[in-house]
C-alpha cells in the first residue's frame, strides 16, 4: 500500500464514532455547524467503504484460489518436464544416440536445478561450520589458562 502514503487510516474506535455520528448528525448536526454536504459526504464514504469491504473479502478469496490453482498447475507442469526428461534420456540411452539430446540442453538441466542448489547450500553450510569450528579451536588455544 505504498501508493496510500499520506492517507490517514482508521484508528481505534472508528466503529463507535461512526455509530455516534450516524445518530447525532441528522438531529444535531446543523445546530453545531456541520454543513449538510459534509454530512452527506460522510454517509457516502461509509456506504462506499462498506461496499469495498464486501468486495475485498471476495477478491482476497479469489486471489487465494488463483494462487493455489497456479501452484497446482506449476507443480503439474514441472512433473511433466520431469517425465519428458526421463523419456528423452531413456530414448537416447536405448538407441545409443546421445545426439538426440542436443536440442533439449536447457530442458535436461532444468529438473536438477533444485538438487544442485541443495548440494551447493549443504557444501557452503559445511564449509562455514568447519570454519567456525576452526575459529573456536584457535580461540581456545590462544586463550591462556586462568591462574
């Protein structure tokens, strides 16, 4: 909501204030100097906010359904790619024709990206742990025993 900077949000107690004004303004608004156009605008804002709030609930649910549906189909598409890769590799191996794989270089690498990232992460974590262990060892040796 960066585009709403500078706009004042509702504060605690808005519901009670709204109810109070909806009851008091029609009766006492003119006597206290509240112009009719301000009262009318306040009523219009409340009605518009209510309509927007109703639609926001529907829109949020729609976004949730769309995101879940997209995730389902992305997963299915990735499963299809894995099946295609398996078929490509099987055909090339059984026919002893590795050249069959040449047009599918990126496709063949695609399914293994997550596994390769995991290997790199585990390797980096192991290196960091070894470095931390070595540093602890050096710090322990460098500290003279207490007398």
